[in-house]
C-alpha cells in the first residue's frame, strides 16, 4: 500500500508543474493579444479620423459615427467560432438522471442571464466610449476605470489586495496618465467645452459599465460556467471563446438596432465618399478595426479568466505608453513626441507589470510548496 502511495504525490507534483507552465504561457499570450490589439486599434482609429478630416473644426460632424464604431467593436466575433471548435473540450460530468433534472435548468438560465447582462454592458460602454473619445479625447478615459475595477473586484469577486497589487495599480495609473497616446478624434477647443457636466456624465457611465463587466465576467467564469457541468468541474480556455462569442453577438445586435434606429446608417455612404484615401481604404480600415477589437477582447477576457479583472485592466492600461510610441512613429501629429514623460510612463508600466507578476509568482510558488508539504506528510505516513 505504501509503495502505491509513493509515486502518486510525485505524479501530482509533475502535473502541477506542467499546469503552471501552461498557465504562464497562456498569461503571456493573452497579454500579447492585449498589447497587439490596443496598438492596432489606436493606429487604425487615428488613421480613420485623420482620413475623415476630423482634425478640422466641424461641430456638426464631430460626434457622429459613434454607433458605427460601437458596432465595429463587436461585429467580428464570427472569426472566433472556428477557434472555439478547435479547442479541446473535456467530457461533461456524468451525474444520475435525478441530479441532472434538478440541476440542469437553473445553471442554463444563469448562463443566459450572464451573457445578456454582459452583452448589454459591452454595448453600453462601446457606444459611450466611442462618444466620449470624440467629446473629451482619450487621455482621461482609462484612468478612472482601474479604480472602479478594483472596487468592484473587491466587493463582487472578493479579490484580496496586497502591497504588490496596490503598488502595481499606482504605477499603472501614473503610466497611463503620463503616457497616453495622441488621438486624432479629439475635439478642437472651438468645438466644445470638453469638461462640462455632460462630458463628465459621458465619462462616468462607460467606465462604470466597463469595470462592472470585468467583475461580472470573472464571476461568470468562477461561479456560473463551471456549474453547467458541460466542461466537467474544470475551467478551460474554451469558456473564454464561448463567452466572447455570445456576449459579442448580443452587443452586436443591440448596436445594430441603435445604428438603424438612430438613422446613422444613412451617413455611411457619405462617410465613405468623404474618406481621403477612398472607399476601399474606408472599408479596409473598418475591417481592420473590427478584427483588432476582437484580438484585444479575447486577450482581455483571457486574463480575466486566468487571473482577475484587475490584472486584465492593469495590462490593458500598461499598454498605453507602448501604443503612444507606435502613434508617434506612424503619424506626424503636431507637438506629439516620445519625450521624458512618456519614457517615464514606459518605465512605470514595466514596474507595474513586474509588481503584479511578482505577486503571481509568489502565489504559484506557494501552491507548489503546499503540494510538496502534503507529499512529505504522505511519505512519512
């Protein structure tokens, strides 16, 4: 009996090491998707608004096209469907018929409610972020959402904050504040007063919706999708693609209704004709934006799934100085350079990520130590 029990802990230890290695690779891949998506989105948005002549003072056109941008943010979800079927899915748990009868329907209803709630939140922040960027610019939009994400995560997801996470949040806020990229859709001073009461309302609601969506997404992964038993009792990455596809489908439907109800679809022909590079580049820019948004969204959802909404938001905001560098290299905006403030912001991003990764390293190391302790105890028995 003792000879049989000996190899079992070692096998468990090897399994833990393999799973941790796979987990670290997944975290870095999702982080890369966020950085890539953020960069591509900002570069293509700048290209779009430069070609659309939004830099010229024109108050009648300044705030148009927001339903289109909201729709573009979500509409490319069908590209994820083949990936969904490519990822392996563990067999569902086999339960007695009576248990399946009692448990199957309530989890399904909770999943539907989860996806509908997230779809509504995503459509809200997609529309309002598109409007807010054109109303007050890009810089102030992101900073407040990390604070709200932290608060929602503390109360909804019971995330425990230690000094390394708090330090990471502080560095992230500083990096985003000083290292935000230039945005061609920012209104001129002649067009509006950018910080009136309406502007603050436009800022508050999308940040609330975005932060709440991250917390609900994490709650859905941990408390809802696992209980459907379709993937056993495991958390598998296929859940990320399932959630992204379903939530984006609902958000796309809502944004499409908004586009049709507002009559904004009638302006698309004029927008394409006014595009300086022509209709072909107009279509390609929107297509590129749609694909880039999905790259970003999968990376964000993946980090929520693997770690937490707070970590996903930290990585998203830490991309700002890198995105700013790409914008400086790609466009010749007046007074836009990668000066000492942005260099300091880039250093702040590195320190923020290093602090959070050190916390994650300590957490994984603690898991290995606890398993080794159990192995030693079993060996003594």
